[in-house]
């Protein structure tokens, strides 16, 4: 059974994953899978694998998977908002980490 996720839950998920994604989005793909398939029940294993294959084939950053997971989790009607929120959750948190910790380098 597919459950619908709230936009803020998705943004919070990708914000927290972004903070530990040192080395790129591929580092947290197993956790994304666990959250989206096992815990959230937003999609099946096959759907997740298909989305990951699309992201790997498409040009651009691997973090685009957050937008596709958000779209699958919350539906097509809010896709533009989901894409924006998940991208911000994925990118802004990591950038904040770099800015605040940059003085230590």
C-alpha cells in the first residue's frame, strides 16, 4: 500500500540526509531507499530502482533523485513544489554545512 507523504516530511528527510552526504548523493542512496521503500512505503523496490536509473542516465547532479522521490511520495499535483522543496532540502542544508564549517579549513 502506497502512503502519501507530506511535503515538509520529505524536505526534512532530504535536509537531514544532505548533512551526512559527504561525497555526494550516492553515499546516502541506501538510506533514501530505506526511508522511501521500507519506512515510508512511498514506492516499491522496482520503482525506486527505476527512478535511480533515470537519475543516473539523465545529465545533472545525482541529487535529482530527491525530486523524483518527492514526486512519487506526494503525487503529481504538487510536483513543482515537491521538486523545489526536496531540492532545497537536499542542497541548502549541505551548503549551510560548508559555510559554517568553512572557517575550520
